[in-house]
C-alpha cells in the first residue's frame, strides 16, 4: 500500500519502546493510521498534503465521536512529525492540522473496595511485597507512574512518614505516607528489595526493582495492574493514572481543599486540579440536603 506500512510499524514500535505509551494507546493509534492508509489508498506518502489529511478528518467527523476524532488527529500529527524527525519525509503535511479541543472527561475512579481487591490480588511469592508496596504508593500518594518508578530508596522518609517526589519540571514535593503504605514499603525494603538488588552486580538506586534487580519500568507497571485487575475480577481495567485519579477523588470526597489536593498531586496550576470541582460540588450538595432545613 502507498502509505508505507513499514514506516507505520516503526512509529508504533517507537511509541511502545521509547514513549512507553500504554498498549491501549498503541493499538488505538494503529487503528487510526490504518484507517488513514485505507482512506488515502495508493497515494504515495511523500505526496500526502494537508488537504488530504483535512478531508480524512472531515470524513471521520461523520462517523466517530469527537473524542475518537481528536485521538485520530493526534495519531496522524504524531506519525508525520516522527517521519520528519527520522528523515523519512522532508516536510510535515500535518503541521497545520490543529489539535481539536474536546470536552475533558475524568478518568475512571476506583472504589475503596476495588483498591482493596487489587492489593489482595497480589499473589504470594516472588515480588508480592514489591507489588503491594507499589500499589500502596500509587494510590496512597497519588504519584504519576514515572514518579513512582524513578523514586530512589532515600526518597522514602520512614522516620517522618513522608515520600519526596520529583515531578514534572523537576519540581520536588513532599507527600505524606499513610500507615498502610508506610508499613507495606517498610516490609518490602526489609524483606524483598535486598534480595532483588543482589541479582544485579550494579543495582540501581531506584526503590522498585525488577526480577533481575533492574529499575522497574513503567510499561511493566501497566501490565501488572491489568493482571491484578483480572485476578481481582474488576470490571474496570485500571491504569496507574486511575489510581492517581482515585487518590484525588477520594481526597475531595473526604472534604480536602482543592489547593491542598493541587499540592499533593504536583499540579503546576490550580486550573488542572479544578477538574475535581464537580466532586466537591456533589459532596456539598449532599451535606446541604442532609443538614439544611430546606435541603
């Protein structure tokens, strides 16, 4: 086909191996690009212009939901940007393909029971202590997956019940460790991590290690959550971000101030945290209805 399937496969490999996109995202982008290839037929990839791409997006609007169209647009922009960066193409026909603004939706939030089932689904044996500690850290502290896998051992201050997190823009924040998380991490550090570190002649400083004593990578965390969700019988397939979102939602439902949640999440702007305003509004309406004489 004229759209160069090999180039597409290279881009998808790049997303998987270097960007560490989730398997779901890679599969969705693959479907989007194959749809583009089928639409453009035998047009050589070097001759694809912005008018071809805009026409394709226009046809998608008649068939797909706005969120799906926005994702397809992102896939196309990313693909052609990668082709130029790798010298496969001299120009980027998607450079004028503006990103569509769509209504933001919140990720799925797990219930407290779901969180408990995930932790309980960790099978006994090798890596059980690491996996439990990791789940506790992701949920109890609301860390991004990159923050969790890059955290060094000394980021955990057991004496102060705090974890030091280096987030986006190299900004540092302190997040309290609740007792269950503190205990799970302490047990892992004492009983399992030393054995994992001995499997590597030069063990890394990261808190979480793989079976071979290497730093745990974020792709493995994605797979681990999917495996545990299946074992736990959850209907939702959670991602690491699902745990972060659940952390924030449960805080707001419990009455936490949005600015405090902003600080704990490491959001640079309160505007990002304000997506949780509807959760707070729901809580306030419930309180009003319960306690106000005309509620």
